[in-house]
C-alpha cells in the first residue's frame, strides 16, 4: 500500500491539476492509482465536473472521489480562502474499491433492515468494508445516513465530511468517477487488506461537574438534577475567574455522555454539541442533539489552546498504539471554524500531525460538518478535526 498527497495553488484550474497530479504521480512511483481523493476550492468549483477527464492523462486512476470545499488540504498543508486543488492518491493492493452514490430520497427508511442498506450501496457487510463518505449538507440527512451505515455495517469505520463550497442548495459538487452530483452523498467502500484508524479531536475541555438530566424534551434541556440549566450556568460563572469566565460567556458547549448514565456522575466520553438557544425566562437550553432523561451532560469550553492540546493528546494516544506502525496515509476532515479562524495561522493541525506521526501523506478539506466515530457511533461533528489513517490489515470480527 502506498499513498501520496499534494496541493497546488496555481492560478488556473488546468495548471493546478497538472502541478498536483505530477507531484502525486512522482511520489507514487508511477503506475495507476486505485483511488484518487480530490478536493476543489470554491474558486475552481465551476471546473470540478471536468476533473476526472483532466486527470486521465496526468494521473491514471481507477476511481475518483471528491467534493468542492472552502478550504483544501494536500501534501500536509492547509489552503483556505484561496484557489487551490488538493489530490491524495493511493495504490491499494488486495483491496476492492466500490463506489456508491445516494440521492437525497434514496436513503432506506429508519425501520429498514440491514439488507436494504446493503442493496442501496451494493456493498456486502462481510468481509467488513471501510468507508469514506462525502455529503452535501443542504440535501443529505447525514445523521440518518450515518446511523444507517452503523446499523448495516457495525464492524466498519466511517470517516468523511460535508462539502463546504456552497451557501445554498445545488452549489456544491460531489465527485464520483466521472460524475459531478449536485446533492445527496457519495463515497467508497474499501474491502480487503485495508483498515482505517481514526483520531477524532472535538477540541473542548470540560468545565464544572457532570450533571444528570432530570427533564428534557427532544433537544430542549429543561432540568439538570432538578434545577434550571441556566441557573446552574450562572452559579458556575460565579465560581470562575479570568479566561474561564470569558470562555463560558462566549464559547460554551454541552457535552452529552455517550453512556446513558455514568455511574457516580463521571467518566466516559462526551459528544460535544452546540448550545443553539436559551429561554432566559424559563431557564431552558436548546442543544444541538436529541436528549433523554437520565443522560449525563457536562458543560465544555473551547479556544485555540484547548483545541490544540486536545488534538495533541489524541495524536499521542494513537502514536502509542500498535496500529500506528501500519499507517501509510491519512485524510483530514477539519471544521471550517478551525484553521486560521481559530489558530490565527495556517497548518496548525497538519503541523501537529506531522510532529506527532511523521511525514505521512496527508490530504483532506475544511468541512461544513466532520464525520467520525465517538465511542463506537459515527456522528457528524462541528469544530472537530477527524482523521482517517489508512494502513494494511483487514478488520477482524
């Protein structure tokens, strides 16, 4: 297995294709790539439909997957808000690459059996495939898609992101083979001698203490341990000083425990969700997640230092794991809210990746929602960096 990645900021689309393709082909050592993953910046989005044809002579390949994006990542570098094309390619011996596309109305029903998903994707669950998934945020019910994939392929890893080059429906492009789709979702299933390991850094740290939900309705948080959530936030503010007090006022999030109830009120993993509304009169919070009575939540905060420290810790844990020795290449699906917007400089996350894991080929894009697993369930995240790290080795039962 061999991976290569490059990014070009050439002024024209054709020049960018030639530059990036030449660099990738050289690093692959020639030959045909089994998979090319391409991310096309907003400035070049109108040219995206002809990328497959443009690549034919300069980078021979069997399958193309990609989308348009506000920012792209290639060759281990991040390019935001400028014309650019990022290409990441792989030679995948003993791996079958199966493409799939799902129109917005083609998702199986929530009660559909796993067989309906297997038929919709034309992908069998055994041997367990690994998935790269790209979706249009305006037309695809991404949460339903990922829940269905987890249900139908429980032993498979899914990584990816939501296209980010559009401000409205029909403006993104999803690339699959020689097709450029306006909506839905596309992806590839990788079956055989391949495994995806993940590093999902949500970029937050907990503040206060874990609290149990005693009353909620759908995404409305009404009571925590019998008290108003807003009252508890105000009480917490009174105990804080300086930077933490400022962060709670401006960058407060809700961590929802992935276990229904955490014994003793602590431990476990948290799924970080936005605080999307406040009813000051009733003291109720609206959270970007469906809630259940009995769940444990904890308030979290985020800033550049917290996000950087969180990613460093996740990468260090992966580096210490046996799977790190098998890593051959990686894709990074990072939030539009990270990068220069968060850190004040480019290449923060890619530099940290290289510092911790060495010069692995790394490509990707800045997403309008990042796909990756937390505590065994695949979710769409925000403000997250989700890495898919590829290496040989079939997934075992």
